[in-house]
C-alpha cells in the first residue's frame, strides 16, 4: 500500500465527514435496547438501507428472540475479511430525553453513540472505501451487525463464529480505549453459581443433627477465592451470597454467585474446571455448581500483535500514533479470537463514557478512524495470502 493510496483513502473519508455524522446521529436517534425487538429492528432497517445505498448486498438474519441481525457483503472478491459490530445498546427507549443528541465543541453526545453506533458508521464507510470499483481489495468485506451483544450474544454467537471461520481476520468496531488505543487483549468473563442444600435442624435442641448449607458455602467461598491469581490476570469476585431462613435454624439452603475473569484461555479453562470440580466439605450437604465462561478471553497473542502492527503502520501513514491496551470486559471479538481467527478490537470511535451518562465521541476523529479501518483491510488482504 503506497502513501498515495493511504492519503486518497483519508481524503475519501474526510470528504464524507457529514455522512459519518449524519449516519451516526440517525442511528443514535433510533434507540435500540437489546430486549426491545421492535426498536432494534427499526434501527436495523435504517442501517440496512444505508448499507445498500453504499453498494452492499444486505441479508437480514431474522431472530425471534432478539432483534434481527444484519449481514452486509461489500465487493465480490474470493475469501473475506470480517467487520464485526452490534446495533443494540444498553439504554432504554426514552433515554434520549435524559441524554439528548447534541454537539458540544467537538463532542457528539448521545446514548449508544460511542458503544457503538459511530463505530458502525466508521465500518460502513471503510468497507465502501476499499470495495469501490477501482479499489485494490481482492477479498469481500463482510460486515456482521448483531442485535444482542449487550446481553451476551446468546442468539448471535453461532452466526458470529460461522462468519469468522470463513474470514482471514476479524476487525471489531467496538469503541477505542481512551485516546484512541486499540484493544489487543480482553479478559474473558465467567459467572458461576454454587448452591448448597444442607440438613435443617433446631439450633438449640439438636444442632448436631443438622448440616449447615451456610457453613458449606463459606468454605466453598474460600476455595473459590484461592483460585485467584492477580499476577496472571485471574480475578475472582463473590458478588452475591444468600442463605438460611432464621437465626435458630441450621440453614438448609445457601448460594453464592461468583464472577471470574481471566486474560489467558488456559487460565479460563483451568479455573472453570476447578470450580466445577468443587466437592462438599460436609458429605451430608449437596453441592451444585452451575455456570461457565460466557466469553472466553481475547488473548494478546502473535495473531493479535501482527494485526496491531499493521494498524499502527497504517496510523503512522495517517500521521497518528496508535496505542494498545487491555479491556476488562468482553465483546464478540472474544468469540472469534478463541476460534483462532486473527482478531483486532477497539477499531471504532474515539470518545468516552460507554454505558455512562457522558457517553460521547470526538466528531472530528471519525474520518481518520474510517481511513484506519480501510487501510487495515488493505493490509490484511495483502498479508494473508
Ligand atoms: Zn459494544
């Protein structure tokens, strides 16, 4: 990729700043909370219209339990590179009244603008830029926009994984880290519930006949917390404990809910297996363990670093320095990375306040982020032969 090619891409995207802003604000105006299918589908139809106007072939992947997902194909090359995003947000319909769409200086505020409707606009323009008639991309670009990412992607995970398996690499349009840095690692997150059923007894008359579910859960909490290894990025939080009925009854029931995070796949698997193997200390107590890692870790491995290196080179040609960092939460990129498909996350908008009242993006940075994604698509296409 020549410097001339890169400056042409930047010029293409800069000339479409108004399109980026108008697309972003239109999508933000169509509020799309994950559980509200009708609302998500309204936003999805708008996104589909815009994708078609840019020349993509759009397929609506209907879902009865969530909003419909969209699969947009740009170009007609052999093989494909995947752009991954979601159109659902964490905000309920009506949030616009509390967080009105507004421009203050360079900042564009609104619910879902940063996570991740501006990222969707960036991805659309980047895909259009590299699949124009005279563009050099040999592969198709497939943009998958899912409708349930903010609730764990239960309905879309299989789609995301199937599309990723067909792709040379996956570019995830989630928000950037502060300052615009990319996400070269994401912790995996698991949730486990430990339930104990003991033997109730009168605490005064015959406590020896009882087996306390609370004592059992207390012992299990210590066992689970011992699995933490902060130096390796493994953390354990027992966030919920419930149990017992009355002070004078040996408790029959108790439960604990545990959040586990890990940076490495092997650690996630090891900790999950250890939690599932837990045995009751008191044989009279029945212990049940449920749960798993909802999203596996996105490891900062050689594939990720190769993609990051390409993105950093593209950014330099655009006159920008591009950092990297670890994100504590997961995205759908965690699924694709765990399949062994090279994945780079945080390629969306620069801004702040995901899931927070001050959610915003930096308006003037939208064009170069679109050029960054476009340039990265060209690099990936040239590299993976
Ligand atoms: Zn997101």
